[in-house]
C-alpha cells in the first residue's frame, strides 16, 4: 500500500506558501507536484488461497484471531491490517507457489 508521506507533503506546502505567499498563488506545476503526493493508488490486500480460507474461518467464529494469524505465519497486526479489506471484498489472490 502506498502511504502519503505527510512530512514531505507538509514541507512542499510550506515551501509553496513561503515562495509564493500563498498556495493559491502557486503555479500549476507546483500544485500538480503537491497533488501527486496525495494521489494514493488503490490498496488491495494480497493473499494466498490458504490465507483467505483461514481468514474466512476466523470471520465465521471457528477460530480466534490470534490462532488464525499463527496458522498463517503472520502477526496479529498483519492480520488486523488486512481483515477489513477482506471483509469488504477488496483483496487479490496470489499463487501459493508450493512447487518452488
């Protein structure tokens, strides 16, 4: 997931305000640079089929979140970050790569 670098964004805005006395008076190229920093690409959780099945079992109450995260080999913070995306269907399945 691409995150907005808030410090960089704030410094660009402050530079524009300092140089042009207002962001509203800044030229379009400067505003485009600032807007490009805030453009966030679509975030989708990337999971294997195994991870998705474990998460669905946890959602159905068959196991605890800690148990599900342990079975997947991840921490609970990793799990918590992806669970809301999976619940709304915003995820992508990657190959399990078991043959390698």
